[in-house]
């Protein structure tokens, strides 16, 4: 087994090092391991205080949020369990008790 990470393009485990680059012999993809680590850190979803969020985390709402198209309001301190991270203008898909399925922005939540 290799101590190098798998190829980000084809997931091959046979990557090898050539100078400062890693190379995949199956698809000929070349990448820098330091750039990949920095890119993954830059793409991480963070809550209002800077904690990194992952799928399945529990969060609390830090601001009253009006639900678009409804008279419901998600109050401060509402706990939301088992979040799912998604791409788009809202970072989090979740189910809020009393409201239902909705999307939240990570800047309005804090990790528990």
C-alpha cells in the first residue's frame, strides 16, 4: 500500500511522488499534495464562530429567522440535529421541528 493519498481524479491508490508532485499512473493526473490540503481547508463550511461543520452535526440558531413564504419564525436557540452540508446559496439542509425541511446559511448557526 502507498502512503500517498489516492488520486483526486480517478481515486486510484497507486499514486507516486515525482519531485514535489504526486502522479497517478492510471489517468496521468498530476497534483500537489500541499495545494489539495489548502483547497480542502478553504472549502470547509464554518459556523458563525468559525467552527468547521460536518454532515451529521447538531447546531443551534443564533438569530430569529423568518421562513420565506410562511408566517413561521425559527427562534434563537432552536436546536437542529443531523444537518447535511450542500453546495449553493444555503450551506445546510436540515429538518427543523415545527417548521419542516429547510435550508440554512452557516453564518446563522453555531455548532453544539
